[in-house]
């Protein structure tokens, strides 16, 4: 039997597959329902789980029920379904502190002991001490790792954020604006690493291009981060309706949106980062996410240096079946056919040929 176990930041995982942090719109911020939902991924074969992104605000504001709009981007063959665009108010869909801590507690009680719970956290702008206090609360709640979400496109894709960035200030939930600034990011990472004893990672934004991403990764590694996750969703603009004077196609929205892009289109930015960091920033564990929608994509990402892979947009099309199909592909098809006994046999193999 092929061995799918892998060691990531010193923890042995049953499989290298997980599900990226994502906002679950229904049921609305119910920790118990969320814990049951996330356990479903583990039952399907996930070796680790992420919380949705959680900010330091104590409770979810009243009258701000979560709201998403999805726009499928499709083309004639051979391209078919290219991806999804997401319009959302970040303040509506973020998890809050109280419900986030409860979720971690429920997950630790319901999941097997060898399945880590990774808290995906959004901190107070670029305030190192505020970030440290926020992350420490989740270590105390039982989280096995902290992933610093300094890459969410939703807070960054707003007029307010653009103005703050131009003025040299960051909005409270800075998202990708913080993750694209090594000068601001490094002190925040340093403060969090010093505040907690569990592994700390940083989720990168695709808005940091090549080769700047190499310098940014070096700075977070120097600050003590043990893993890098990438990428979060890039920011784009929804396509205009060419048959309606260039107005928006989105039902219920009058104008074209600066918004997040999900789907296969993101995969090659993910690969760019994996390749660049494998070559130029060795010695830090890499987690791949972004555009991985087929079982073969997991092998490609791991050959470029990823130790674990996370599904996001692929779940919109195939649900937990994607996890099950990938495990079956690895165990019963790919690894026996290629003579690999363990996933460690091919991790980083492709990076040697860059």
C-alpha cells in the first residue's frame, strides 16, 4: 500500500491533502455546524483542517448576515469552466473571535488526535502586539498551528483600502495590503512567533510578483515562520457585458467589480511561487493552494516542493469527491504505476529540473 503520510512542520499527517481556509456562508457563523462541515472533509480523507478566516472582533455584528455573489467564468471549448469570481463584503463573511475560539474547541474534541487544526487568522492591520495577542488566544484554545492570513483579497479590493494604501496606512483588516509589504509584515510575524509556541506560517498573496516574492519569503523565514502557504486568490475585474454598453453582468450589481478570482486560472501563480521558493528560499515548508482542481495537480505541486496541498475552488465543482478521487489516484494508480512507495519519493523532484 502506498504511504501517503507526510511530515509538515514537524507534525506527521495521515495524508498531504487538506482544504484551504474559506468562508462558509450557511449556516451563518454557527461553530457547531462549521465543525461538522469541516469534519466531513476529514472523513473524506483530509489530513488537516483550517478554520475560516477569523479576525479579533469579539462578536459578529448584528444585521450583517454573510453575503456572497459568485460569477462563473466560462468559455467555449477547449477551455470550458475557467473559474469563479467572488464579490463579497469581507466584514460580512469573516469569522469573529468568540465563534472562532468555540470552533477550535469543537474541532479538537471531534477530530482524530493526528489531524491538526490550523487557525487562519486576520489581525489588526499592521499592529505586531495586536496580532500577537490574537494568535496567542488560539494557541490557548488548542490550535495546532497558526496561519497568518495576510493575503485575503477582499479587504484589499475596496476603495477604502486603496486610499489607505496610498496614504501609507493600513485598514484594520489589511489583508493582501499587509502581505505585500515586507517592511510592515516582518515585525508582525516576529511578534507572533515570539508570542506562541506552536508553528506559525504565512499565507502569501499573488499580488506580490516575481522576483519580489523571494525577498518577502526570506523576510518571513528570518522572522521565524516555519511554513509558507500560497497562494490566496488574486484580484481582478469582472468582465463587462459587451452587449450592454460594458455594464456589469452580475445580477443585482450595477457596476463592474474589483474582486477576487478563484479557479484553475490561479494554478500557475501557485506553481511560480513554489518553484521560486524551492530554489531561492530552502529550509521552509511549503503548502500549495490555488487552482488545484485535479488529482494530477497535487503531484505537480508536490514535485515543485509543496509538502501539503489544499483544495479550494475545486470543491465548488466536485465537493469532497475531489479529496476521495485524489487519494484513490495516488494510492491505486499513480504511485504504484511509477513505483513510488511514499509521497516523499517525489516531493521536490521537479524542482531539481528548474
